[in-house]
C-alpha cells in the first residue's frame, strides 16, 4: 500500500474515532461535520499536539451545520478607531503594559495645589511620559500593536497617526496564543528595539461573524494555527457542542501521537473480560475471586451501552461474548439495529491510548477505595 493510501486510511480511522467520541446529543449529520472539523484541525498540528494552536469560538446564530474551520487565528476584539481595517505582511508587536498614564491617576495619595495651572502642569507631565513611551514603542517599527491592557485615547491617537493598527485589551489567553502562532515575544518594556522579536503573518483584517466584528490573523508564521467557529441557535447548544468537540480533539491528539486504534462497541472490554476470566481459572484463593470481579466490571461497559440505548442488555451482551469467544475478534454492538455486528466494516474505532488511560484510572480508583480502613460519614443532624 502506498503512502497516500496509508494517509487516507489513517484519516478515516481518525474520523471514526471522532464520531465515536462526539456526544450522542448531537444529530448524526452534525457529528459527521464536527468529526471532519476535528480531524482537519488536529492534522494541521502535524503531530505537535499543541492545543494552543486550536481555538474554538462560539457565535450564536444559524445552525450547528454552519460551523466551519478558519485558517489562522481569530481574536474576538475590534480594531481601534482611526486605524486601517486590513494590513498585509505586518510586523506585529505584542505587549502587556499599562497605556493609561495620560490622565492623573494617584491612588491613596493627596496632592495639594494652589491653582488649576498646577493641575494642568501635572497632566502635561503625564502626557509627556506617555508620549515618550509611545516613541519607544514606535522605535520598534511595528505595523500592528496588540496590548493585553487598556489603551487610552491619547496613546491610541499617537499610534494611529503613526500608521500603526491598534488592538487593545486582548485577553491573556488571546495574547498567549497570538505570541505562539505569530512567533513574537510578549514585551513589557521597550528599551531594546534591536533585541525584541516581533511577530509576522500574511494579513490582519476585521471581518464579520454573525453580528459581531472579529479580527482574523491569516497566514500565521506557525501555519498549524486554526480557529473553529461554532454556530448554533442558543448558548446551551453551543456549550454542549464545544464540550463535545473539545473531547474529540483531545482524543484525536492522543490517537495521532500513538497511532494505535482498537475496535469499539464494547469489543475491547469483552475481549479483556474473557482474558481475565481465563486467568481467574488458573488461580486459587481470594485472588481468583478478585479476578472474576474484575472481569464482571469490564462487562459492565457493553451492558451500560445497551441499557442507555434502551435494548435488552442481557441478550446482546451474551451474544457478544459468544461471538468473541467463538473467534470473531471484530464483533461489537451495533445499536442502530440492536445486534452484534462487524466493527471493522462499520468503522467503529477508539484510540488505544485513551482506552488504556481510562482502564488504569478506573483500576487505581478502585484500589484506593479498597484501601480505605474506615468510612467517613457525617453525624446525623439532631432534630429539634
């Protein structure tokens, strides 16, 4: 099989894993669309697994099917008044510094003056300090200035007059992501223009998503960056879609790192249960009882799957156990038709790493509970 066929097969496996992971509360066609979004965003990371490069934003309006993947980063802020709305191949300076000293702000102190002229002199001194700071910023020759904190009118005016696009009050998460994808330092002092590292990208522009204006960073230096824009009719639907999509992306990142997949539909749990049952027959004493209990616990997952779907779990789980014990190692539960079916044909797969971690975590939790010597309980409240 050639490399292109291997890549296509791997992508299909990732789609199957995403479909399995996505919440059953989503409609089938929405799950297919979200699975495609999750796979495309994870493959853009090229194996790095850095989720900072994937941003999910929620915009009410439309339907879940209107959600899409935008290349680059989208920042939910607006460009300052008087600045260009689009700039190409800019030098981007990202800062975390106060830009609000053009007005008198003396906290917890008293200043006595004998005239309004003295107040004007203090204000003028503050403005000169701010102008000096803006001059130090302009010495870096940026085309775009992004600050995590507020930017007051006077420094904003000075920067706009110098032809610099100004973006203020970018949240901490947004600044960190932009620093990563644009390849820029986050500056708090501006005394070393030669040593500072400024970011770059293909274009920065203000666009409309729904009824809101946002800023899009295209052609980022780290091309792995992307933004998933979720659309939906209400906040509750968007919250559920975000949680489901985030879970799918985390599972896919684990699958990409490990490249190992297993069949779903209760197949893995039933095969492990049968293997533990075989081990229990070779043991004696209380160890055998513990192994049998572990095997029963593993069989609970396909049982719960059937119960949640409203089917007869006793019959389906027994049929599944018989199929796997008979040598059909790809058998699993097909809950669309309430029968045992071929998981390889249906494409129901799960990430091996996620299943392994879930099993280890559950086992450790059970061991911790068994080690507890006494039960901690609250004293019953006395009735008056």
